[in-house]
C-alpha cells in the first residue's frame, strides 16, 4: 500500500469502492489528488448492464476527471484495455508515482513501467490503517454481493492485514 498524495485510478477500483462503501469519499480521505483519465470516465459513464456507480462517480466533483483523451503508447494499447493503458500513460505523463488498478496484467505492466500499484483492497486497508472507519469484512461482503470478483487469497490477506480474522 504505497503512501502517496496523488493517484491515477482505473474503472474497476472505482466501481469496487462504490460497491464497498456506497460512495468514493474514501479516496478523498486518502489523497489530495485523484486523477481519472478521460477513457476511464467514458467507461464509468457507459455503466455496464446496471448503470452501477454512475451517480456516485458524477457526485464526486473533487475527482480530477480529465477532459481530453490520453495519447496512449502503442505498447500499452497492445497489452491492455484502453482504461488501464490510459491510467498508466497519464501517470507517466503527469509524473504521478502511484496507480490504482485491480487487474493482474495491468498491475504487472504498471510495475514494469516503474509505477507503484495499489488496488481497491489496498485502498480499503490503507484507509483503515489511517483511521477511516471501515470494517473490511463487511465491505468485502458488499463487494462480493455486487459481483466484484475477489480471490480467496486476496480476501484472506485483506482480513489478516485488517486484523479481522
């Protein structure tokens, strides 16, 4: 869980955090700047089959929602989906050291690009560590109930780190 004041975040963690907490205020608690690439904004606003998290995303007017597409390198576009590639490229372009990505391939490529990586579970654990009132077991249950996929090893790790097992 990297300690940082600036972060670029992907679609999946935004959705997972809304599923966990009902809003995105946990990000505001932890970071001075939370950048959301244009491509991620588009993915969120598309809403998938249930339009989940759109209202919470739009209400979070403190998020720095980028208004222009990122000029993404071909290497990133060939390896990742557009949202993950945009997160990494924006972080590199703005000299932001930390990204929030949940997908394994995106996390690996971000690390290979010299970035620190966290995910939705890392955000929750850091928030709890820093005094944000969060019951990790309850928020994990809410995430699972909303269809967020978490492996048993990630769940067990999170509960151990939170001191809840």
